[in-house]
């Protein structure tokens, strides 16, 4: 939680400029505590986390190495619009304005596997504005345990609280540096609300 608080209190510009790799970003927002290259997550999850072929919000989709993506990739499921379409939040996938290390939210992923088991997917790629023709093999989904789920819920509350505070500060013309107390109280309120919801 200390990491979440530290990130939440960083200036917005600093957060936007920070380049991300997929692994630390997925670990941070999912709460799943696995380390090492993305393609190793699947084996590391054995005995620690449940795994499967059905997407669940908050679970981590683990991509197999392929071509230039030799270390694999991990992404967190953010929405499930249909049985064969999900949305993910992940880092370091698309080049946005020519730059790697960007975070993308609610990116479309389509299951194109013959069995409908999410073993092969197409992923939205921002520079072409579409899914493209590349098919990516995956291992499947790693599911959050209750502790990870609670951490993710709390973090979403922190993010919402910080964004609300930043929006309010910008609207009123106050300097962000003079609004630390307000940010802290909004973060505390959002955490308290999430704590009540998870009981």
C-alpha cells in the first residue's frame, strides 16, 4: 500500500512521463506478486495462484514469447464485453507518439482460437488503429487471490480519489503543491469506502 500511496502522490506529469514495462505494471495493478520475465509468470503461478482459460476481471493474461516479443507479455483484464472479447489494461505494447513504455487502458483483445479457450488472440495496436493480422499465443489467465483482489480494489479507490482531487484543483486554479492535505483526505475517504465494500 505504501507503493500505491507514493505513486498516487507523485505529480501527474511525472506519472505520465514514466516509462513502464509490462511486468511491474501488471504486478502493481493486479496485486499478483510474481516477479521475473513475463513468460515465466505461468510456471511461477503454479501452487501460488489459480490459473485457467476463462477471463475474469482483475486476472492477468500471460502471453507466450513470439518473434520480437521474446520475453512474452502480461496484461490485466479490465472488462469482459462478450464471451470472445475482453479489454485489458497493460503497459509497453503500442508505440504512442513514437514512444514505448506507455500505459493503455481498456484495450480490445479478441479470442481467435479454434476451441474458444483464449490460447490465441489478436490485440488492438494503437499505431494502426486496429487489431491487425498478428495472432499471439497465450498460456491463459492467472487469477487474483483475495489479498490481491483487496489490494486492487483499494488501488482503484486511490486512483479515483487522486483523479478527483487533481480535477478539483485544476478547476479551482489552486496549485497542486498546496493541496497535499486535500489529496490525503480524499485518498483516505476512497480507501475507507473500498474497505467497507469488501467486508
